[in-house]
């Protein structure tokens, strides 16, 4: 089983959106039993909070099922629990490396070659969803090649 952790700043917008979009895509491909998908934050700012309501609205609009979510920060011991950490932006990589102190197994990546804008700041959940949808399709293709 491949264990993937999606990472963003607060774990209330981008990373939980990525988590639930990925779970839906994997289920549609009958691959859900081959993957364990979670999401985490690099800060404690939203610790314990649910998905941001506009993010929930976007997931609902896109027919992406989701469940109750609790924003959770990455901790140093998470490094050994997951095969890869997929970050939404370069700053998430910097903060993830600060938490883990190093990346000896080269497990930390961004989903795209560009930062995925944080819709909490931009208010643009459509662009974020589209970037995630595109990036996750490519991620699945890459994972399935291996």
C-alpha cells in the first residue's frame, strides 16, 4: 500500500481538497485499496478545525465526497509513516523540512511545478480545484507506472 500525505499551511483548504479529490479518483479507478491518503498542515493555526466552508462548497459542487475533517499538523515522527509528502507550494516544502529536519529518502515534493494558490487568501476555489484536479491526474499516472 502506498501512503501519501498532502501538505498545506493550515490543512483546511488545499490539502484536504487534494485528499478527498484523490480518494474519489482512486475509487473511480478501483485503486482505493492500494493507497492510504491523508492530509496535514505545517502550522498549528487551524489545528482541530474542519474544512473551510467555501472549500466544502467547491467539493460538493464537483461531486467529491468528503467526511468530517480535523486539521492536524505534521509532526517529526510522521516522516516514517508515509511514502511521500505532496506539498501545495514551495513554502510548504520549506516548512515540512523544518519539521522533519531533513529528507534522507527524498519523500517531499510539490504537486505541480508551480505553487497552487491558497484560496483562503485568494478566494478563488475554482482555480485551486482545477490545479489539484490536473496535478492529481498526473500524480496517479506517475504512481501507476511504478
